[in-house]
C-alpha cells in the first residue's frame, strides 16, 4: 500500500484485515508467511508477541515490523490493536445482524420502537433483562448467599471493568447501610492483596459479566486458600462460576439490542444484588432495621424527611 493511500481518508477507514487481503498478491514470500499465519487463527495471532510471530512464520522480527508498517500500521503494537478492534467490531456486527433479523419478525418490538423511539428500545431491553433474570434466578442460591453475608465479619466485594466494577460499588452501597462491614475492590492489585487478608469469618463476593478476568480468578483462589466463603454473580459455567462456593447464575447477553446500545446486563446484575441485599436484611431482622433507621436519620437533617422515601433507600 502506498503511503498516500494509507494516509487518505478512505485508507484510514479501511480495516487492516481488508487491507491485507487486497495486498496479498503483492506480498513477498516472507510477508505471505505472516499473512497466512494471521489468516489461520486471527484470534491466536492477536495474543502473540513479535517474537512468537517471527518464530511461527519463520521470518525475522524486523520483517514482522516492516509487514505491519506496509499494511498501514505504525508498528507491531498498533497492528495488534487494530486487529483486536476489528475482531470485536465484526463479532458485534454479526450479532447485531442476527438481532436485527429477529426483531424484524417481532411486530411488538417494531411498533414500540416506532412509537417510542430510543426510550422504547432501551425500556424493552431493560425489561427483557429483568424478566429473563427473574425467571431463571436460583432462589436457593440467593438465600444461601444472604445467610453467609448476614453472618460475615466482613465482605470483600470484587468487580473489575465495565458494569461489574460499578456494581461492586453498588453492592457495597446496599450492604454498608445494614451495618455490614464491606469494601469494594476494583483494582486488580488491591483485589489480590485484600484476598490474602480474609479468613473463615469472611465472605468474598465476586461480580463478573464473563467470569473470565484473570485478576478475579487469582483473587478467588487466594480467598479460598485463606478460608473465606466465595459467592458471586457470574455465569455458572464460566471459569469463575465453576469455582465459587455459591454462584448466582447470570449469563452474558445483550438482550436483543444493537451494537451501540449499552449492555442491559447491568440491570440483571443490579436485580441480583438487590435480591441478595433484601434477603440479607430479612435475616438480620431488628438489627437491620436499627441500622437503616440510623442511616436515614443521619441524612434527614440535610434535606428533611422526603415523603414516600423507603427506609432502605
């Protein structure tokens, strides 16, 4: 690819995988080895470093870097980033196409979207996520988790990235007002360190959309080693879910929304958190009521008593 073509607006909008396909007939033998390695398993290629690529393609490391620049990238790191972005975009586009076809068959969805526009679509996704979660959630797992949390000396809450980190803070928000000692950890280093301070008297609560982050898996292993009970809101068949003592199963899904729509998974996570918090408060009984009254009174002096505001808010 000529430099002028790479720097043109059209060239900038062409993804790197498409550029490689267009240039394939112009590649040298060494460049073809790299292109073939990429095409055999693009996902695996995206996890390799420059040494791995050079060794598996049987070329030199400088050749790999020159290849990256020839296809319009600044270097190997930029090349990998562009590949990962394109893989993510293509996956989302395929899912979006499937969802669009399914939606076209649903007169209810189409009519609601036409009548209410974006608010209607967002509402549909939120309601669908909540209904799906309410229908499939394990009541016994909720009650078992609440039993452990109500008796715990403290609860360490782990969530990282996306909605899971936000929901870790929300779980803390629900528990501290019940006078449960809880701390949210959303930094991978702090998660590992805090897991080593747990004991048989403590609970580690994990929140994860995928159940795959390495930091959560490491923290889970450490927490269990030191005797803490580990409960979580995660896919039960994922790496994290399989190791939890109690798993509130939530499968990752975008609930029939397009690629630009925020994932309604957080509605499902919030629902599960609220179920756990409510069940925990019921088990604590008078102790929870006393704590909630105190927290409500502490802020009433700031803005007065708001009509119809629940004591647990």
